[in-house]
């Protein structure tokens, strides 16, 4: 059996158990794009959000059935993809973005019982990392909540922390360029929305989603703007990822 076939079978088995836990939590399991082979970097985010791509659990289930996948639909998450590919990964390296817990929920409910929820998901997260990460892979915690819970559980693997891409963490973008203001001024006109879209086209194609899901994601991105705050987000990730690579 080819190695990647065994890897895919193990990943699908893990997905079944993650879906079962999400449903037992009363949430909708939102699958991530499936990595074809073990990766060089794993980024751990928080939990999938309802609202933008689906406004109810019923709509979410229908859209997942239609092929919607996590980490594709917003400009902020596409900025994360863009920065990983431009500033973190070498051309031959791969990465996987996941969430600590996999059940989609409204942002206003996400903080409710997060500690208990993350405890229920922790063993599956460890399994996921052990499966998808190469032995010397880099682990990145996206946001302070992820770092806090990894530390609380004595995660046992070295990891780096980066700011979350959510607009709710906008103040962190400004704080992150403190002391680098001149660098940011020189940098901010060197990236454009077209640059982000060019990478996003590769991201959604590699995710192997249906054509209508792909077109929807790219159409939504094309209607976005690369504001100063979003350029600050890119610059924060540039600083962090270049430091990690060095």
C-alpha cells in the first residue's frame, strides 16, 4: 500500500471521530482541507465560526455536504495563507491549518465553556498533530487562547505563537508594528489585493472543493479591500514568520 494511501485512511478515520465529537457537542463539524501528506508546519487556530458562510446549524450542515471547507472563505484567513506561503514555507514545504475544536459556532458563543470544550478535543488534536506533522515540523499557535490552553495542558512540543487573524484582534496588529513603523511604511505598498487573490486561487484549487464553492470564495475575496489594518496583519505575520525561519 502506498504511504499516502495509508496516511489518507488514517486521516479519514480521525475525521469520523472528530465529526462524532462535534455532533455530541451539539455543533456542526466543519472539515479542514485534507493534507495529502504529512506537513512541515501545523497552525492551530481556535474553533470554526458560523455567521458568514452559514447562519444556522441546518444551513451549515447543508453547505458542508455541498463541499464547503474551513479556512477558505474570508480575506483574513486568505491573508494567513498568503503569508505562510510567502514568508514561512520554502517552495517544497507544506502546511496544515486546523482548529483546537472542530464544531462550528457563533462567535458570541465561542467563549462559553471553552476550557471544558478544549479539554474534550485535546486528545484528538494531539492525534491530528501526530498524524499530519513530520517529525521536525514547526507548530504555531494562532492567538493567545490557543497558547493558553496548550500551556495549561502541558502540550510537550515546542511551538511559536502568532496573533490571530480575526478583525476582533485588530489592536494586536497595531501593537505588533511598534518599533517597526518605518519598516511598515516602506512595506505597506509592496503588497496588493491582487497578490493575495493570486495565492488564494492556488489555495482553493488545492483544497479540491466544488467549482461553485471555489468561485464563491474567490468572488468574495475580490470584493474585499486590503485596508491599512490588513496590511498591518500581513506585516505582523511577515515579522513572525521570518523570525521563525531564521
